[in-house]
């Protein structure tokens, strides 16, 4: 299972059962059915599940080159329930963690509230009064494997997976006063693992509860305060941060656009998770910031034994203490602050780990007292200019990006090497540089944009390498989002993209593959400042691949990017 804060190892054994069958000859046969008011003959298709032939009054059929089956097959054979709405002509397939809505004659399908398009635009159809649906898409959405015997062109075989058990189920979601504070309380059957993500434009905090079923929770709650505008809950379909079979309940706390003097807290106490949006802190913490100096005081009964470590890769302080040293529960505290990004508390194996993620260019000092630890923070003001550049190394972690067929190099690795080199170069020129990642981890795309926005960056550069099925294509390409396609951008984005692109072409003497409008890219659309995604060579092309794998060539890339940024901001 892929985790942002918590990593666990889950071994899943997938058992495939295949029937050994012999065919003396392939005899094509047809079924006459009524479709859209007309009688047509369609080829019959044999479908087997774990070696057992599917038998139905309307057999599986080949329609527009795709296998379609009676929807009741899903209910009977794929461990799900089917509901039919005759008025809307919609069928709903339900399992413990999936809710699939299929509309007759529509190429669109709704999976856990998210729109998807059916492959090859083959819709569900009514045939002989039976609802027929595309087999492969629906079966794979339900977690099954679908195969095809190409030699016989029929005899489709599917195999049922081991169903992943759900460790936790939501019992209730409520809104109450807790110790003179308004809290949204999520109660479940056990103590779940969870991930937290802060997103902007509009402001919202996302809580993903892992190995959890939605249970009795509603999809929406009208819980409101000055800073909370509502709560949305869904059985979330895993994205690229998770495995496809992960069972996740996503709760979205919709927030006010103005979060000044507001701290956002997720706190876990046994089987309950509390959400607060106010100006208070966690019990056991005291923090004050007068803009020049910030002081964080953490209760500690045996502070002399506590360990404080700084991690340069994550720009964070980690405080390790005995779990009994204070009463802090597992929690995430997101501060609207100029020095601290957030504070994460984890209790595990008798130890309490308090991780403090700092803003860029912050120094710290540690003072230990008898019953507390005091951390003092100050801004570092020795940068040569006032401009902040966010450097984003694309992909990472479980997402390798493009993989070169030439030498197997992964895009994520080249992205990071180039980004770190660019950070070093820009810092030497006096820029304030913020990295979205410094290690091989996968960062949510919206989080990358949010990092830039909350730090009021002046420019955002996303580092990537390209790929094309045509291995002869090489060169440089720059992608951007037009301001009229973004809700957060004010300035015309093309001039910045052109500035970067032209400088790269000149500095690298590379082929020009153009400046492309790509409004669907999150990192360039959701960043408020000038932003460009730079495709710095094709890993599908031998010449480009060998060049970008050279440290000397990557230095040329970095010099061209840095020179463009310096010229843009008129830095000598």
C-alpha cells in the first residue's frame, strides 16, 4: 500500500484458476437479438469464470468488436449487487468498496462518483429486454482479471481475485463541542491509518482513511463554522498515490478562502478522528510567532532523553521522545504561519515522533528545560535577491515517468538529478529556492502547486523528460497553461514559457518541438505565478537519451534554465 505518512507492507496472493479444455474445431455461431428497434445477428462468445461456463437466456455477445454480457452476470458471478432504475434507464452495481452507475446508450460511466469513459465508446445496451454491459471494463473495475483466447477468438476466461478485507468501517460523523472547541468527529470501528493533504483554490483539507469502508456515513454534511463550509465523504477510487485495490474513504473539509489566524488540526484518539479549524493548538504545544522570532514549546517530562534531528532533504526537525513524555495523540497540525509548514505527531512502539516541517530559509535553536523543549526559529535574510523559485522534479516514488528503451533510465531519476542541480545553481545566484521533492518520493500534483502558492513563489519550473513512440523524434518542448484556462492565474503565461523555451534552444542547440498549451496539467494550471513544464529531451530517442544521461549535458540544461530565470527577473 502506498502511503504519504504511513507505510505498510501488504502481501496479496492472486490465484488464477484456468480450465483445461480441448476444442476439435472452432464453430462460429450467432444469436438474433433486438437492438434499438432492429433485429440483428451478433456472434456468441463463450465466457468462463474459473473454468465454469456462463449460461444465460441472452448469452455474451460480440457487439462493435467488444464482448458484452447480461448485467445479472455481475450480480451472480462477481460478488456484487445490481439495482435497476427504469425511469432513468440506469443500472447500479454495488460492492463493499465500489459504486458503479451505468446509463443505457451512454459511453460515460460513474465509478465512486467519478466520471469515466467506456473503452471504444461502446455503451450499455438493451437487448431482448436484457441490460448488456461491456465485460472487460466492468469486471476489471470490480477487481477481476480478464483474458482472451486469441487462437479461438472466444472462450473468454476470467479469474476471481482474493477479496481484500476491510479493516475499518465508519460508524458515524458528528459535529460537537469538545473542550470548548467545535469539532467534526469521525467515529469508526477501529483505529485506521490515514493520510492528510492540504489543497488550495479553493481551500480544502483532504483526509484519506485507509482500509476503510464508508459504512453509514452520508456523502455530504452541512457542518459549518466561520472557517468550515461543509464536509463531503466518499468511497474514494485510488489514484496514483495508492494501489488499485486499496479501500479508502476520502473526507473533504471545504474551507473558507481566508484562513488567516486559523490552524487546521486532524487528531486521532483511538477509533475517533477529530477535525478542528480555529486559532488553537494541540494540548501539549505552545507556539508564538512575532514575525521575527517563532517559539515552539513542547511538554516533555524527561526532556534530557529526547533526541532532535534535522533532515536537510525534507527541511524538517524530528523530535523523538518516550510516548509517556506528553499526552499528544497522533495528529497533523497545519499552521498558517511564516516559519512552520506543519507538525505531524506519531505514536508507535513506545516512542513519540514529532516531525516539524519548516518553511524555507528558517534557522532554529534548541533549548531543553526540566519539563519542556523549546525550539526557537528565525528567518534567514542573507539571500542576494527577493525572488522565490519553486523547482519541481516530476514524477517520483511509485511513478517512474517515462522509461527509456535505450538504456532503461527512469525519468523520475533524471528529473531529480536535474532539479537538485538547478537548486544549487539558483541558490548560488541568490535566489530563494523551494523544492517540491528532494528524494525519491511521489508528491500529489495539487500539493506541488499548493507548495508554490502558499510560499508566494515568483516562478514555478517543473522538470521533465519526454517520450514518443516515434524514436526519431528529439528536442525540447515547453508546456504551459493559458491564464484564461486557470482560475488562479492573472498574468499571460505564454511570455514566460517562451522565455524559458528560447533560452533552452539557444543554450543546448536542440531541436524545437514547440511551446504547447496544456491546461489539463495540474502543476501549471493550479499555480498562481508564472509556471512552465520543461520537457528537456526524449528518452525514446537514442541521441537525446545519451546526452541527458551525461552530467556535463545536464549542467548545460541547468545553466540555460538559470540564465533564463536570471534574465526574466533582471538578476546579473
